[in-house]
C-alpha cells in the first residue's frame, strides 16, 4: 500500500462571517506565502461574496480545491472558482437538492455534506452528484449517536468520498468545535474513524487564524500519518 503524507492533503481555509474575517485571512495567507486554500462561503451573503471574489482575484491564491456553497449561490459562483482557481469540489447540504438545477452542468463537482438532525432529507439522491463531502466531526457525532446520517454514509459504499471538512470534536457535548482551544484533545477523535472516510482533499473548518490552522495541520498530519501506518487486523 502506498504511503500517504497527509500534509499534502490538508488545507487551511478562509472562514468567517464578515469582511474582517476573510480579509485578515487573506492578509495572513500573503504574509505566509500560502497559495492553496479552501473557501467556506457558508456565512457570506451575495454582497460579501462579491467583495471576497474581487480580493481573491487580486491575491496570490492560485488554487482553491474545495468551496462550501451556500443555498443562494448559483452556477456563476461555481464557474468563478473553476475558471480562476481550478476548484474540484463544491459541497452542498441535503436541502440543496430541491434546487439542484441551478448548478446544472456542474453536478459532477458537487459533494453532499450530511446535516446534523438524525434524518435524511427525502430529496437526497446521492447518485445524481459526485459523492460525499464527509465532515469528520459530524460523522463522529453521528456514529456515537447511532443517527441516520451515519448509516446513510456508511451504507452507500459505492458513493465516492471526494472531500472532507475537519474541525474539532467535543466528546462531552458530542458535537463539533469550530474554535480550537486544545488541539491534542479536539482532534483526538480522528484516529477512531474508519480509514476509508478520509479523502485527498481535507479542509480545516475552524475560525482560528491561518497561522493557527497551519500549526493544526502539522499536528493532524503527523497524527494521521501514524494512524495510517498501523496495520489493520
């Protein structure tokens, strides 16, 4: 089996909700000479996205492997990232299947991130799109709770896992953590997950600074490299 180096698979991310969040991260990325980054549009409305796009074009960013879409994005948003940043994966949520047609022509780049509510939306048809974007902490919680989301992902063995979201996990609250305070504890859950759930594109989904995300990446890569070197009995 070919040896995996997770340092090449894990990407820092532009996250946040307001102008200052993404501008600070773009400033850091330039300072740290990082030109590959994932982008989470989850909390950016159209006006904020348009500002972000203009600054992305002026930045040193050359590749955006993964973009988290919002329900008010359309094919124009996807085209922007594919054309300018060679984006391979765009993740959507279960309820987005209701308006899948607005991304027509790009279904082969869409990946489903399951919700967090112990149900599978009746409109979900994983066969229509490229596969799953597995949020690792969401899945850990789903497995622990024995929820329907976990069964759905694990049962769809033929569906491709094209990308991951990676954030912390609180075992007491049994929920994800998007502000990391104790990396050793917050990322410990990763080595309890089945190895086949980890993809070639893993985006760190936290609100911490880019500098902190890079520190987390170093730690997580070492953790997962050791985990994947272990022999499965």
